[in-house]
């Protein structure tokens, strides 16, 4: 990769997140949309395994339970909920509705309950969650650099989470 390509990708990530934050601040009045910051020690799923990002990437919180960010792969959102508040039906609907999704715990976040590149039956996913010692479960959806697709799926996710009294 050439220096110009790296430069343009970093600008795309940061500019896109600042734009998304401004737009969502206006559209998500019932949430607290925080300022953009940088996060270290995150991971990307590359070539079938999680790889540590030793560089920062831009994110902003959507409180009470979410985060929106950008990595070299594109945009993402992730929301964390207490395991005890989840249901098998919510997990099933999440998996069926969001194509590029991950489900993982807060403590052992490198061990996925669900990974769209290696899909599993929702019942198996639910059983794995129930058996785990995790207290908080993350639900992540990834996107190419497409703000409108992220916003559409974010609003669909919020609606789904509200139907199950998670938000």
C-alpha cells in the first residue's frame, strides 16, 4: 500500500465518523451521543482470525449501551447488554436481520458466539451464550464505508432492541 492510499483511508475513516456523529446527534435525540475519540487495543477480523490493531481508530459512544466507529475495514456499531436480559428470540432475530454481524462476550471477546464468516445455528449460539461465564454480551454489525447503510441498520437495531426491552 502506498503512503497516499494509507493517508486517504485514514482521512476517510476519521472524516466519516465525524460526519456520522453530527448526523446521528440530530437524529438520536433520546440517546447521549458523545464526542469522537480514539480507541486503542481493538481487533479486526482478518483472514479468519482476530488481529490486534496497534494503532488508534475513531469512535463515539451512543449511551446507554453503544459505540459507533471506523476501522480500515469500514464502519461498525456495537451494543452491549447484560446476558440475563437477553432472549433466544432476540439472538435469532439479530442473526437473521444483520448479515455482517458478530456476537461476543465482554471478557473473552476474541471467542465469538457468532461470526458471520462462520455462521452457526441461532439455537447453538444461544446455548453457548447461556453456558458462558460472560455477564455482558456484545452485538456488532460491520459495514463498508456506507453511512446511509449504517444509519438504516442502526435504526433497525434500535427498534429490535426496544422490542425486547434492551434499550
